[in-house]
């Protein structure tokens, strides 16, 4: 049984003793939109509600294997949204804006950059027959398939 709280902490337990936590999956600090256990691994894929922060955990140990933005994940899979050039600010502009945001709000630059990312992981589905995971991103016209290794 997997559960998550509004701070984004994921836990696994065994029914009927759901209150006995067997594993914690800690990386997120905001509510989650995607929590997908993968039988093709033993892996757990998660993404926060903004879809910007995507994490991959080892499901048995709770070890964080990967944490990246949706744009980084999409790039690693060899895809780029068609509208990315027109939506994303230039690197210099993004860095300048991030520094201004940090001075105004006290928010670290990395958090500011992530929140401006036009790509978000919105849905995921395991396709066991293909040994793959189907990923749907905002601002990406096609469903992207990934094969966890």
C-alpha cells in the first residue's frame, strides 16, 4: 500500500497494518501528482503537482535513484517540445530573473528556475508488455516511452 501526504512524502506499508511503515521515499517537498509503482523495475516513479520535479526510487529500499526536472528527463529521452524555443527564456535571461526573484522573495535560484519550466510531467502509465513506461508531458505533442534500466 502506497500513501503520500500533502508535503510530498511517500510511504509504503502492508495491508491490513497500514500504520506500520515499511519504507519511506523522501525527496519531494510539495504535493504529488504522479505516484507509479513499476513492476518492470522494482521502481517507483513520482512527480510533484507542478510536474517539474520527477523522482525515481528503488521500491524495496526507498533509495533515490534519480531526481530531475521534466525538461531534463525529456532531454535524456531524446525529445524536446516543439514550442520550447518560443516558451523558454534564454539562459542569461533565466539566470538574471532567478537572481532577482531570490533577492525579492528569498527563494533559491534553482527553485525559481524550476517553477518557470514550461514542461511538466502530467501523467505516467506502465506498459508491461512493452517493458516501458508511457509519459505524458505538457507542451509535448506525443506520448514519450521510456524503458527503465
